[in-house]
C-alpha cells in the first residue's frame, strides 16, 4: 500500500513537471511570435520618417522603393492600403508614372473598405487613366463613383440639348452662355439655328476638355492654384480701383485748356501741330487718363500712410 502511494505521488510530480514545462514552452513560443511584431511596431514609424525625409529632398524614386519594402513588411491590410495610396500619389504627382499609379491605387482599393480612402484612390485612377490617354476607362470609373459626378435634377420645363457623360446641358444653360457674348454675336445666334447648333457643339467640346482636365487633377495642382490666385488678385485690384476712381467727366473747356498746355504732344508726321477739332477725342482720352493717374497715386499714398509701410531699400540686392 505504501509503495502504491509512493508511485502515485511520483506520477503526480511527473505530471506537474510536464505541465510546468509545457507552460514555459508556450510562453517562450508566444514571446518569439510577438517579438517580430514588437520590433516591426518600432521599425515602421522610423522607416516612415526616413521616407518623409526622402520626399522632402525630392528623392521620389527612392521614397517609392522604401514604401514598396514597407508594403511587404506591414501585416495590417489598412496599413497596406495607406502605403499603396502613398505610392500611387507619388507616382501620379511626382514621378508621372501613371501605370504604376493605377497599379497601386487599384491594390489599395482591394485592401480597404474605408470610403474616404476609396474616393482618393478612385481619383488617382481616373487622373492616371486620363494622362495615359485612356478616357473611356477613366469615364467608366467616374460613372461607377457617383459622388464624383456633378449631376443635378432636371426640371420638367427644361429642354436638354446635349449630354456629356452623366452631365446634361440645357437650352437655358446655352442661353446664359450666349448672353456673355457681344451684342452683335448675340443677334447672329438669335437669327440663325445653324449658328446656335454650332455654338452648342463648341460648348460641348469645352465641357469635354474641362472634364478631362478635372479628371487629371489639374484643378488641384499647385501651379494652377497659384495662377488662379494671381488672376483673383488682379480682378480684385481692378475692382477696387474701378470703385475708387469712378468715371471722370471733363468739360469742353478742360479739354481745350489741356490741348493748349500740351500742344507739342500733338504733332503730325511732318512735325506740324494738329488742329484741336481734329484730335479732340484723343486729347479728351489723354486728359482723363492723366486725371486717373493722379487719383491712383493719391489712393496709393493714402493706403501707404494708413498701413504704415516701411521699405528697407538698403536690403534689396
């Protein structure tokens, strides 16, 4: 009986040791499996930081190569989709490698269910296909992505005269465009159906070219936005001057006196001073322009003083 108890005790001790050994083994396995993941978690931010530096230095090919390595090492699908987006974006905007942009944007779409990222990837695909010259496929992607379209509801009373993809063109829209033309041209279109048809055709071509430019992302390029900013500034400057300068009315006496004071400016090709009546309109124009110039300088000087401008001419090299 005593021997049996000893054997039973030995068996229990053995089983306990086996359990402890198994526990240790499993813990070691878990640690070994976790270690690469832990190391990767530490490496990823470092690699992303080095890629950002490459991009800042303009080394886009090198940055894409690093992203491609990172893509292979990253276990998360969402992370992979984000990396694929970055490769596609660099390929489109910096490297002008449109086929690679399509490849990685398509890969990104397969890896993610994130709607916002899907939209961005679709835009890259559309822009790249347009650059390649594959407008049919780009329009197909555009039609599948309804939120990228500019559709509007057509009222019953509106007359549709053309369709450009999913965009409709109405007669009212055409009439509004015609109103922007000079009066003489408006009369021609009002009296000739053939000319109206020609105008619609030209308008459709404009819409086609505009759509192609937008799909290529040209409306988002830094150069285009800079040009728009320049045009905006020019228009606003013209507007403020128009408001401040206003219309200058000059009397007959003012024009005559200006002519008499500036006779030497009004000579013919033989050097003879021209008669006042023959050049009165030119004299009037010159007088008005001079008055506007004086008013302009007054406006500028007032603004200069009001804003307390300091100009450091010695610093201008």
